[in-house]
């Protein structure tokens, strides 16, 4: 082997390890803040009521054994070794799993899907579909439409519980950290100090959200690292000083001994023990910000050992100090000489942990909004350099009010822990179910493997979930109430969105109607570009026909724009735009489909408008060039100038302004613009815009040559130049954004539930959320709204 090659290979390995270690260090502040602060409240919640700490130490050793094996089986084995591998192009979380499943099986309820979306580079499948044992499960899922809705409800349940956790985690983390003051002041003063201090910290935390985590993020990792070193050092000290033999309690024998003695009380106390794994889901949800190896390294070699040492240290101290249950807390095991520094570090660590879950809540609501599962809200991107850091003002203040209400209403760790525990276990159960489907559908493993995964980890989580449900009247009602409220909002919004799309689909106008509009009918073409926004990927939307009926004029250049979400995290900018003609070239009408992933940043209107015009120019140049150089040029010219049907859509890539026109054309045997049947909540199936299967897809990157005008000789080149000049003149005249202003009502004879959901629920949400013009950042001076009544 070449020694130089070997040397370069070693260097690249060293660099990759350095990068991985750096990411592992950075992940401490973002991913592990919540998980690392769990020792503050686990023992206190566990011994709050159901079990008592006795002289035999069977209870404390049993709880330690449960904590050790729970941390080992769930975060380490389930998440680090299995779930983290189920990433969607490096992204994790509930929607990433749902996106993976929707790409490998036709179970999505999203409208306006196209086969052309499957050509996206981020739409890669894990393996090529094969005829194997998994095909039976896939066919069963695709056949039963009710399972599509059930799968969406399961995803929404997990999403709602994550949002609920965003309310509970900041409250319990900060409250538990501040409660360390109880050892430094009298009980009377403590009651009146902890609640106001906790509320003050929470208000400050939420008030600083609009600055973005990138401004203070570099403090996060050192704080969590200091905290982990602190609790592990305290653990080692307590083990050596109080009970060096506490390691024996790690044996599973102590779990059975604990349950045998405590019986029902021990089972109910599992609702406190499960708090040791709060924050585990963050490892998967924040996967996109780091890497699999970084998160795996940080947890396996630092976070996991530090947590185990911390819990063992507390157990060692408590095994020699048999206090009454209300005195069991993290701070009693901290030596008095270092109690104040530990208290300060604990408060800082709890703030970091709260910040992580708040940012995660913003992110998951943005993803829900992208997939038409949440009303439109204002999303502010707080960092131009770091992707995915967002701030949602409305959600921020609602979370703050709910956090303060929880703190003042519950006033103790026990009720907060019961509420947080139920939310955490519900999210984990949803992740287990979705990962089981990924194992079958995406990884093409035998169903027995997925069944083993589901039964093994599902049984553990169901045990804890059942213990949490017994605490319904003691705080666990809160996440259930929040989840029901949020799921109702999300499902009503998604259901009405699907129904509106079906109405648009069945009431779209034919292309012949558009082409017939002209001076003979009293229709005028006015200067400028008209951008007609619609959810349809083919045909003329009904809101445009209504617009022309009331105002008999439309713009010289007409563009039907469809901004749609696809089930991938990101769409590369070079693959974002699908552009095609609507009618002959002389009509100057186009269709542009703009595709975004569920984690993509939507563009500002100024950059969107200029980029759209640039893509149209690229397409015009490409289309005439294709007509000129095609073997069937006469047919293509005819197609461009005389056809009354929509042309194929071409993927227009990034523009390279260089000397000569350059093309990159990728050919495949898939149709370039095909929409497939979709299933709605009521299993309505429609087939849209189906092209012949032998159609060729073209992905194009094209640059306009500034000197091309000097080379105009043929009639075709004159037409090209004329069309480009018309586009430029229209851009200079101004752009109008034509949007539908909709009112939706249920048709006569609908059920009571449907009338309530549509007439009251959806219309109330529509009136009180951001309008489509605000979401698209359309300037009011350029906005034209067309009133539409949808009877669904």
C-alpha cells in the first residue's frame, strides 16, 4: 500500500474523530440539559407518597436498581443503538419517522402529491422495494384507509405530548433546582420564596427567547458539563464515604425484592422512577443538529456514567440516613460546604434543560404547520447561519403563561412529576410503535424482529405508563387535557385543509376556458406579473375564474404558484422549483410548483419573487432550446405554440451566470409531472394529471447568456427574445399576489360533529391565526384577495 495514502487515511480518521468529539461536546448543552437534571427530583417524586424509606433499605436499593436498568434499557439500548439509526436524512423526531413511513408506503394524508417528488435527492429509500415478508404488512397498511388516519392520530398524539412536555419540563426543572433553598431557610420563609423565584426565572427565560439560542448557546455546553462533573463527583464522594457496597443494589434481584415488599405502592411509585429518563427523546429529536456518532459518544461515555454515579451516590447517602419521606431530596446528599455552589450550578443547568425543550417545541410546531397539521403562526428565524433555530412569539407567550400556571397551581414536585411522567411515557410509546413500522417498511427486516422490538420495549414503557395513569387525579390529568385540546385543534385544521383541497380539485376550471379568454369576451391583459396561489398542481383554480368574472382583466404574465410540502426534511435549492407552461407559449401563462421540506426555511417575498422570475427565464430559455435541438423539433415547436394542454414540468436548478449556456439534463423512466391518487380522512380517492408512463423527466440547470441577443437569426430565437423581453417588462411593471380569502361551511345533511368542526372550529381558528398573506409575507400593496365560499 502507498504510504502516502495510508498517511492521508489516518489524517482523515483523526479529523472525523475530532469533529465527532467537538459535536459530542456541543450536544451536551442542547440535547442533555433535561436528562442531566433529572437527579434533582427522581428520588423526591418516588418517595413522595406511595412508599416509605425504611431501616432495611429495601426501598431505596430497589428504586436504585429500577433507575439503573431503566436508564440502561431505554436511553442506551433503545435510543442510542436502535432509534437513532431511524433518521430521515440525518433528522430525527416523530415527524421524521412518519415521513420515512409515508415514503415507503402510501399512507400519507397530504394532498397534491406527485411522482416527480420521488426524484428528489432527499427522497432516497433505505432499500429498493423487494418482494419479501414485509410486503404483506405494507399492503395491509395501504389497503385499509382507516389505518392511515389512525397513524396520523398516533403521530399527532406524540406531537401534542411533546408540546405538553414543553410546558411541564421548565416548571419542574427550575422548581426542583430552586427548592434547594429549603435547607437554608425556615419552612415559613421557604414557602413564600421558592414560587416567586421560580416564576421570575421562568419569565426571564421566555422573555429572552426572541434573541435565539445561538447568542447564548456557547454557554450551554460548559454549564451542563460542569453539572455532570459535579453530580458524578458528589456521587463518588457519597459512595466512598457512606456506603461503598451500594453497587450491589444494581442487581435485578433488588427490583423483585422491592416489588415483593411494597406491592401496589411500589408499582404506583414507578411514576416517579420513570422521571430518570425524561429528556431521552431529545437525543432523537435533536439528531439533525449533530450526528449519530456525536450523540452516541456523549451519552455512552459521559452522560450515562455521570447519571448512574449520581443516583448511586444519593442512594448511598440515604441508606445511612433514614429521614421521613418529605425530607428526601437531592440537596440533602450534598455536603453543606458546597451546597450553595451546587445550587447555583443546578439552577443554571435547569435553565439550559428548559431552553432545549422550548426550542424543540418551536421546532415541532413549525413542522406540524408545514404538514398542514397546525394553524398558521408567525415563525421568526433567529439565526442566518444556524439552520433550524426559530422563535414563535404566540407559542412562546402561551408556554410561559402555562408554565407559571403549573408552578403556582401544583406548588410541589410530586404533582409536576406525575404530569411530566405521563407525557414522557406517551411520547416514548409513540416512538416505539413508529420505529417498529420503520423496521419492517424501511429496513425490510422480518416482522418478527419488529414484533420483538415492540413487545420488549413496549412492555417496559407500558408498565411505567400504567403507573402514571394511576396518578390521574394527582397531576397526570394535565398532559391528557392539553393533548386532547391540541389534538382537536390539529385534527380539525388538517381535516378542513383536506376538504378544501378536494373542493378545489372538483371545481377547477379547464385549460380551454383560460385560453378562450380574450378581447372578444371583454377580457383585457394588464401589464405586470400575476402570481395566483393555489394548492392544485394542475388545472385552473376556481378562485382565478371568480377573480376574472368579477374583474374582467388579468396580467400579461400569469403564473399559477403552488407552494407545497413534501415528506422530506429538506429540499435542495437546486431541486425546489418545478416549472412548466400552461397553454401555448404565446399565452404567457406558466405553472410553478415550489417544494419545501418540513424543516425548510420559507423565503421572504422579495427573494422569492426575484428568484421565481429568474427560474421562469431559465425555463423559457431551456424550453426553446429543447424545441430547437430535439430530434422531433417540429413536434416540440407545435407543442410549445399550439398545444392546449399543460406541458411537462421541468426541475430548474441553480443558475450559474457564466459565458455560454450550460445544461445538465438527467433522464429517467419516471414521469416528470405526475400526480397520484391520494386518500383523505374519508377515503376519497382522486387521480390528477396523469401523463404517459414513458414520459421522460428532465432536471435542468441553465444559465442565460448575456450575449445571446447578438446571435438572434432564426424565427425561434426571435420568439425566445420576445418572450424574455415580455417577462422583463412585466417584472418592471410590478407583481400582484392573488390569494383566496376563504370561508368554509359544512354542506347540508352533514353530521353534527362535522358541522361543529367546520362551521365553528375551523372558521374560529382561521379568523384568529395568521392569514396566508402574512405567512407568505406578501406586502399589502401587492395583495389581491378573492373571496371564496367552500361548501365541504
